[in-house]
C-alpha cells in the first residue's frame, strides 16, 4: 500500500519548508508568558510542542484534524451503516489530514493484516515473565523486545541521510501498530485463559480482529472495540503517553523504544491505569457498602469518604478539559443504544450525577467532570471482558495510532532533540522576588 505513504508525503512534505521558515524567520517571536505557577503545576497551558494529529479544547474536547468525535462517528467509513467507524480511518485522517474514502480504510486494514506477524522471540519474552506480571509490564516489554525488527534503527546505523528518516519510521510504525492487537490478545489469553490462544483472522479489520483474538466474537463487542480504539487514539501531544513517546523519539530512538516508554507512562494511575482503577474503586465501594445496588446517598457517602482518605475519585477530573469528556459521552451513547439493563452501567450513570457536585464543592479541583476512563470499564465488563487489570493495554493499543502517526511527522519535519531547561527551587524563589 505504498500509495498511502506517498499520499502522506505529498500532503505533508510542504510543511517541512513551513517549519523551516518558522524556525528561521520567526524564531524570536514571543508566544506567551510563562508563569511560575505553570512550571510548578505540570507545565499546564504552555504551548511547547508541535502536534498535528489532534488538538484538545478545554470546553469542547478533542478534535482530530479539526473533526470532533460526533462528527467522525458520522463521517468516517464503517463496515455496516449501523456500526462504528473503523479506527483505520481515524489513523488515515491523523496521518494524511483528510477524511479517507472507504477504499483507503479497507486498504489500511489489509496492509496491517499483512504486517501483523509477531516474531517468536516476542512471545518468548512475554512467556518468560510470571503470569502475575501486570499486563502493562508484559505489553511494554513485548513492544521493546520487538525493536529487533526496527528498520529505522538499521537504516540510521547504516548512515542513511536524515531526510529519509521518516520513510523508515513509517514502515516501523505500520508494522508496530499492525502487531499490537496480536500481542495484546496473546497477553490476555495467556493471563486469563490458560494460554489458549486464538489465531488472527486476516479477513477481519484491526479492532474486530483484536476482539476475535481475545475470544469475544459478537458483532456488538467488535463494534465496541472499534469505538474504543477510535476514541482513545490521541489527545493532542501533551498527555503523558504522547509526550513521552515524542520525547524519547526526539533522541532518534526507534519507535519500539519510544512507544514502550510511552506505554509505561500510560500505565500510571493518573493516566491510563485510571480505567482499571474506576472498576477497582466501584467494586471496593460495593464491598464496603455490602450491596450490588447502592443508593445515590450511599454512593455520595462513599465519594466523600474517598476524598477524606486523601484519594482521588478515578475517572473524574482532567488536566485540560473543563467539561464532560466527549469520549465519555460517546461511550454513554453506545451504552444507551445497546444495553438495556446493567448494574455496573447504572452505577456509572449514577456516579455521573453524584460526583461532579461533590468535586465542584471541594474548591481546588479544576474539573469535576468525568473523563474517558469513567465509562470504558463498565462497557467492557458488560460484554464479558471482565479482566480489569488488562484494560490499560486496550487503551495502549489504541493510543499507539496517534502517538506513532505523530512520530512519523516528527521525523519528516526533522524536529531536533527535545531539551528544556531545569532550575533549582532557589532560582524560582529568586524569580518570585524579582520585580
Ligand atoms: N478526585 C480527587 N481529587 C482530585 C481529582 C479527583 N478526581 N482531580 C483532581 N483532584 C485534585 C488533585 O489531586 C489536586 O490536589 P492537590 O492540590 O492536593 O495535589 C487538585 O485537585 C488540583 O488538581 P487539578 O489541577 O484539578 O488536576 P491535575 O491537572 O493536577 O490532574 C488528573 C488531572 C486527571 C490527574 C486528576 O484530575 C486526577 O487525578 N483524576 C483522577 C485520575 C484519573 O481519572 N485519571 C485519568 C485521566 C484521563 N486519562 O485517561 O489519562
Ligand atoms: C489522555 O487521553 O491522554 C488523557 O485524557 C490525559 C490527557 O489528555 O492529559
């Protein structure tokens, strides 16, 4: 499918000169002031990165190349008019910058199916770990182990000219994304189904095949997996997994290393682990309250006790968003459409009524609204994917699309090594006292 690579190059290569021109002619232009507060609270709001694939608006949520999730759920090609778009289409959009034709999407599906072979030593690395190793430990180790296959690394070491880096990066990225469903499903079946593995079906689409290899073959699960893979794919460049992948890539590390590092960031409780933590926390709550159908008042009491214990309410809050995450809404719409009655989904819906006013009343919490992780676990659980320690792996498979599409562009633009400056606390104290 060389034509997709060529189309990407045709569309994006003109940006190389735009990038160079900005650097040369406008390098001195002041963008913004940076406050001590921003530096001391996680660099929030500092325009510090170039990311073309998506942009997050605090009050609207994510837009992929300008398109919102509701727009994409209408416009991206799908297999069935009733179903969800194929994530392959979102990848094309993020990479090329245009809504693809159905044929383009089918071609990416086919291309990824032909690239999906995972070398045996990657399975051996997974199998060398105890089954009790966290799924994200196994997932990131498998990704790093696959760096043996990096064509970018080989090309770099053979002395290739830097203007061709992106081309080798493209092939690595396509191979890597193609193989992640197989690796994820292998870990899932290994840990939870006594190593009874299911072979890929190359006729299936990328997300449908993932559901199939996990052993969940209904049309509805495949639709859910397509939605899940689409909405988790990217969240501009500053989130921990995207920023880490980009940063490690800036040292010209191969994309297997870069994504492996990004996945380790995703594994943290304030980031992608939150999708497991929501379910853990709900089950802890049910145990504490000794009921499967807690009342609104009981849930309110438990939320208050969580805060009093100095813990966060998982699935709520966001570093950038100041409204309900549209990814939460997309999942709620899916649940409203397909699920008639489910105790866990009901609890998640009640939490949506109960939690925001409580968090809002605390005073210091910038965003009391739910994020993507507040809903995803309940949906997966409903469809029989009950193994919550695995949920972050699914987030990671999806996130690979956005962060790796960006990595190809990083190398096409020729972005340099990223190296901000750091100062001791004393320096900030001095700045605070300077008029
Ligand atoms: N429950 C309790 N306290 C919270 C919450 C929450 N859900 N969200 C923020 N806070 C606290 C936060 O811990 C901080 O407290 P302190 O000053 O004592 O350190 C204070 O409110 C101010 O934090 P914010 O500026 O509102 O949030 P920040 O940008 O630092 O963090 C999150 C953003 C997402 C890390 C934070 O809201 C959080 O921990 N949420 C729960 C975990 C979660 O759902 N993470 C998933 C995010 C999405 N994803 O998939 O990555
Ligand atoms: C994400 O999807 O990366 C999370 O919502 C976290 C973020 O955007 O900071």
